[in-house]
């Protein structure tokens, strides 16, 4: 079976998208560009935008690339907002190969060693600098703390070079988990308001994440399964055990989700995406200026 998510993120799995559905140079990533086009973009002062995700299990109802699809869709919207502020930008192809400490025991969760991820990010930052980019702004679709720490190490290493400035744009709850503070060089902490706290801990492939995926790429969700999924009514101690990762996490959430995906809906997902996009775009614009 071939599943396509065209429209918002212009992605197709299983076969190439039809020519008329292919993303344009403006709406796609730098992979769609020729090198002279990229050279022109950097000479115009374009900044680079990079979504850092993973291939990771997301329960029986969401695809393994959920943490790639969401930031990809968000950066397309961020790019549009920046253009409205007269800020040119180029989207770097999404990063798939991250750290899956928590869900590492599930099939499909590809777990890269943190030091390898840091080295790879560092090399890409170096190559972007060589291509002429002066500023790079990264967001993540994956909130595993070890994944973020690998990004943090790479950002700090990249910023030792004099010819590029790299920023990790981090939602406040994640920043607090990994010890980032306002004013830390290379890190922009954003606070995107969210709805009222759910009745159950909602950390992975639950109501929030399922709603976001439904809002940007409903065709890749297994919508027939979502209403059948029962909420994971976990205690704080259960969540602590889940965050220990691997087999401990699999025991706590044997079906690979933590939350209440049956309550998900595209409308609330669109609101959440919009709020995050607004926070990201405003923070990036302020930093560029």
C-alpha cells in the first residue's frame, strides 16, 4: 500500500509524488535547489532552517516519521511567515537519525549514539557555513532529553567557529528538562501557550501529538485505530520509570503510546501547530534583526 501526505508537507512514501504535486523550490527544501540557486540565496542573506527529528515508533496509529513530519510542516509555515517579514530562508532537508533512548526497544526506533549524532550535526553546520549561511535555526520534533543534549553539544561546538551562528529554538518545557536557561548563547527558549493540561500524562503519541499529525497529514495516520486506543492512566512514578527507557519504557507502555490518542482531533492540532509556528517565527525574526 502506498500512503501519501501531499498538501501540507509534500511527502510521499512508497513511490515518487506526481509531478504536479511535487513541492516547488520555494516550498521545498534545499534538496530541490541547484547549487547556483543556493549560492544566490546565501548571497541574499538567507538563513537556514533545520528540523531535527527521528525515526521512532509512535504507537499502532502514527507513522515512524511523525517526529520528522511535524517539524517539516512547521518550518514550511515558519518560512512563509519570515518571508512576510522580508527575511529570506532556506529549509535544510530534515534530520531523521536521532537518539531514541526512551523507545529504543520498539521495532522501528532507530537509536543513534549521541556522540555520532553530535558529530554529524557538526559536519552539516560546517558545510552550511562553507555554503555561505551565516545563521542556522534548528527546531526538533522529538523531545527525548538525550536527543536534545546531542543537539546542544553540536550547537555549542559549531558556535566556536567565527563564520556561522547556530541557534537551537527550544520550547520552554523541553528547555527546562535539559537545563537550558534564558540567555544561554546559541539557544532561544520560546513559550507557546497550550490548552489546559490533559487528564492523563500526554507525552508520546497521545492526544497532542496525534492531533498535530491529523492536522498536517491525516492520510498517514491510521484513523481507524485511533478511536480504539484506551488512555494510559499513569502515575508520576510510572512516567519516571518510562523515561528510564528501553525495556523499562516498553513495560510501562507496551503499545508504544503515552496519553489519550482517542481524544485527538485535527482542529486542536492545528491550533497547537499554529501557536508553535508563531513562537518559532517571531523568535527567529527577532534574532535575525
